[in-house]
């Protein structure tokens, strides 16, 4: 048995394949546990974690994507708010909306509201059905497919492209930019090179779109995006709208793709459950919530204590990194009965925090839910039986699955499925 | 200033409310159960619904088209429903009493 006290969660190569025993080890230490390495405090309690997510006054999101790396400043005094704000320039990772605090976060998030309106979501869902079929057509004759690269990734990419109003003639180019998931967020192998970041290519496209629509407004979604103002009536810089748009691709892809793979993994292994869902499609909604609870694609996120405070039984100094263990919060026995069992009938499955809580909770959650529903509906419609491809993953008693080598992201790197086309 | 939130089973929660916070924020930051607010106040999730009587509605700004569209999208059927994240707390609303649905999602 592994000695978890010696494990560095942020570089251990084996944990990503099976992180739950480690989270259970942390939970046994209380709602919050101080890790021996890097001064990080890990939160595993549902109630404690939810309260922190909802307390942006005390806890900054500055390090949400930066994780446990040393801060670019030395925390001083009882309140480090000003230090945080004066150390954002220069590093892309501190300029994403997910890392902003109020009032700047509030202004920026306001720009996104029109995109995620019910009207826009309904239009977008129509596109999803068509898109799903087009992608399935590409491999329906083959009898097998790899769901991450052949379906979920192009699906998620083009759904966001459609949401943002990217013209259809550019969809092919967008798909090519994201032809693989590329470098994983929070890699246990260390940070990736910024020049490999596909989001910079996306940003360049959007700078072009926004400049064009501001010069030549027309009746389309990109014009709405280009002309959306901050709550105070001022027009945002083109670059800011472009990087926000690019961010939506990152946010809308990795997580949705991983959860889609998790869902098919569960259904490929549990054929009786698959049959039950096929016969009663109304179960798909709660199945999706339970999959999100059990296999949240973001297993951990981060917050930075701005002031002196307490979490659980621990005294927290300003500048302390908190690791919000979403994968552990979602299996807190105080919140979820028999938490390690997948129960499609679980009454409170949707209480999970896979989309976070508070001001930074995933604005695209309704979109992700629709995507996952359309994915299952169309795969069920077009394929009579979906199973694990044993030629790629081995026999039922000896499977070989690989997970993203990350301390943030949880999910299969690839999942090969075999199927019989529907009659 | 106070707000009272009443659960569907009649349990009441009265909080000392802060001006400038929305009715949703005053609930979640005081630990009132029954207001989920999954989207954190962006009017995109419909999980902070409350029911507000006509006397109190008269003292609030009417719902915007966005708020109404979302209430329709989440299939809310009651005409006195509001999104608590879209109602700013102020002195005119001191003593506000609101009711909460049994569940914020189906």
C-alpha cells in the first residue's frame, strides 16, 4: 500500500489513474487538511467547500488556474487584495475571467450573459442535433470509434463556435485548431509551453470578427457580441472580447469532452444500465447528473486566502493556497448517502459541485447539460449496442484505461467503443 | 433590514440583510437552504427562484425580459415567481417575506 503522506499530489504520476483513495486519505484528516508539500490546504468537505466557493470576499480566484505554484509576490500584511491586483499583468493565467475577482469579474461576466440566454441556448441546441448526426455519419460504417477525438472534441468545439456565431465556413478551421486535446491543464509533468496554446489562434480569429462587426454591424450573434457593453455603458477593448471568447473554447471543451467519455465508459461497462436508459430516456437527465457527481471533469480547483481566516479547524494566513477538491466534495458521505456507488436514481445527484458554486460557477452548465443529453440521445438512436472495444482496452476482467496526467482534470485520454449500427 | 425566507414546508429563516446584495446573495451568504443559485447570479440557471406577493412586487423593479425568458425556460408556472438574484436589496424592501419552491430543479 502506498504511503500517501509521502506523495506529492501535484507531481505523482500514478494518482491521476485512481485519485479517490488519496482524497479519502485527506478526508480522514477533517474538512480541511494541510499538505506537507507546497503549503497547500486541501478542502474535501461539501459544506466547507461550498461556503468557500460562495465567499469571494475572503477567497480570491487569482490562482484558480495557477494552482500550487509559488506566487509572483510575497504576501504582506492582513489583506493581500492590492498585491493580487497589482500582479496580474504579463501572465495570461491571471487574465482569464475564471481568475478575476469582483468588481472586474462582475463587469466581464456581464458581457457573457447574452450568449447564455435561453433564446440563444434553444437555437444552439438545434445546431447540436444536426452536428451530432454529421459526426456520427463519419464513422457509423466502421463499427467502432474513439469517442474523445472522433466525436466529443469536435462536437464541443463546434457547439461553442456556433454559440459565438462563428460563420460555418470557418468551422473546419476551428476543428483543425483543436484536432487533439493537446496539453492538459494542471499537468503532473509540469507547465506546458505557452506558444503551444491553441487559444491564441482562436483569439486572433475573434479580433478579426469583432473589428469587422464593429465596423460593419449586421444581424448576427457576432455583432451582438461585438457591441455588448459593460454595465457602465462603456465598450470593451476588442482584445478583451477576443480573449473572453477564446476562453469559452477552453472552458467548453476539456470538461464536456471528459464527461462525455466518462458517461460512455459507465454505459459501456454496465450494459444493463445502458439498456434501462435506452428504454426510459427520461432517466438520461439524472444519469448525467450522477455521472457529473462521480466523475467530475475538474477534480480540483484553487482559491487564495486574501485575509486571515479559519477553514475547518485550521488557521489560514493571507496568501495560503486552498485546493478545492471537487471530486471529494462530490463524495462527501455527509451529503451523499453511499457516496462511492453510482446510483442513477439518486435523489440529490444534482447537488454535486462539478460546475462549482458561487460567482465563478460554470456559466455554460446549461449548455453542457444539453450537449451531454444530445450526445446520449443520438448515440442511442444510431447505435443498437455500445460496448467497450476489447481490441483496444482488453477483456472485461483486465481492462487498460489511461487517464489525463493532471492534478486538475479527471478523465480518460481515449475511449474506444464498439457498436452495431441501429437497424 | 431583514428578509424572511420561507421554505415549502413552512420553515422560516430571517436574516439581517445587507443593502447592495441581491435577495439571492443575502440568502446564500447567510446559509439559508433552498436557494441554490448554481450560476452565481448571472440569471442563466433559474435555481434561485422565489415567490413574492403583489404588495412586495409593487415595491420592486418589474422583471426584465431576460428574467421572464429564463423563468419560462425552466418551466416555472407560477406568475408570482422571481429570480432572487435579480432583486437588489434596499431599504424599501425592509421586512421582505418571500417563499421558496420545494425544489429548484425538476
